[in-house]
C-alpha cells in the first residue's frame, strides 16, 4: 500500500494574497501530492498550508514552495502578531499511513538539504528530528525571531543543521522536522486587553506549569479589536481540546472576561472532535466507527 505523509508548512505572509497563491500553487497539479487546505491570517501575517502525498513527491513539492517563498517574501519588511524567524517559518512532516516517524524524519532532512543547497536558506531540525535537546522545542529555536537570529547564530550551539551559518538576508531561517499530528486551536475573548490573553496563555501552557501538551501565547486581532489565546495542542490524545477550552473559560472569568468563540486552524483529526462530542454530550461507550462518514 502507498505511504501517505502530511506536511503543514507555515509561510510568513498573510496579507498579500497574490504571493500566497503563488506559493500555494507549488502544491497544485503535482502527481501523488494533494493540497488539502490553506488559510491566511492578516493579524498573524501568516499562512498555513496542509498538504499530503507520497513522501518523495511531497518532499519535492515542499522544496519548490520553499524556493518560491524565499523569492517572494522579504522578512526585513515583515510585521505580524505571530512569532516568526523566516519566510518559511516551520515545516513539520507528519506520518499518516504506512509510514513511520523515522520516514518523516528522513524526508524532513532531505528537504532541508536540498532547499538549503538550492536557495541558501538555513535550517534547524526540531521536534523528533532535533540533533540536540535544546533544539527540540520550536519556541527555543525561534527565540529572538528574525531580527535577533543573526546574532543568535554566532553562538556555536545555534549553528544550523543545514545551509549557511547565518540567516538568509531576506528569508531568515527555517525550522523543519518530523512530529506527531497537532491541533492549532485559538480561543477569542471579549476584551481588547492583550495582557489578559497573555496571562491566560501563561497559565495553560506547559513551559509555565500548565498542560503538558499545550503551547500558548496571547495575540491581538486588530481587525476585530479583541484578544486571542493562540495555541498548539501537540498531543490531543493526552491534552484534549475540551479540557483546554474549559480551562481558558475558567481563567477568563477571573478577569471578568468571556469567551466569544474558538477556531481550528487548518485540519483537525476526527478523533479530536469526537472526544469533545463525547464530553459535552456525555455519550457513553461511543466509538469512531459510529460516525457515518468513517464507514464510507
């Protein structure tokens, strides 16, 4: 049976939709590659693409998209709410069917090697692919962001795994690696006080003693004039969406703030939503096979 792998590259452009379309077009019309979803956010100034395919075909399409991003995106002019360090900020590969984390690790390294040689973009390996413990966490790699990365990379412990020893002058630097599936999940608050969102984020994220599999930060949505708790749930099977949602609601009440709603960025595993349905509907002994679409 065919191997199926997923890649979710994050590009540091969410306002110039013509540039976004040129980058996304690298995934269209490719044999053994299927573009599943992409979305752009003006406040974050970021686009997230979800694409699946056979490993080698997927690798080649991602390399092409990286080249197009290096060509089109100038990080010296980039501004946005989301932390970022490169025109292609992060490129995770996720094993989906008939492949392993080791397969995803191999494809990530092949992608980084080829793209660094063709485009001069440096790459750090992260998560499962990391070459040292201090490089596993994306937040540690990204600390300093684009503006501080050139000085950071003068330290030998931050020498990139592939590519030149300093940033690409306009493309910055990219994190790439294999990881499990995660859920990109945001909760919007009925306040324009960003500090409240930051306080809630600090209480739920792992690095500050919160949930083990949650990364979180406060973000201001300028178009709506509201604050948001923006999160990655790195293992929804051990930290569920509903548990995070209820905790954020509880923490928000401390500040007299309500939750307006929440959103999923990109695609989400069906099991993560079934988990929420079981909790809120108090369904007993429910099985994924009871979802009609799962039987088609």
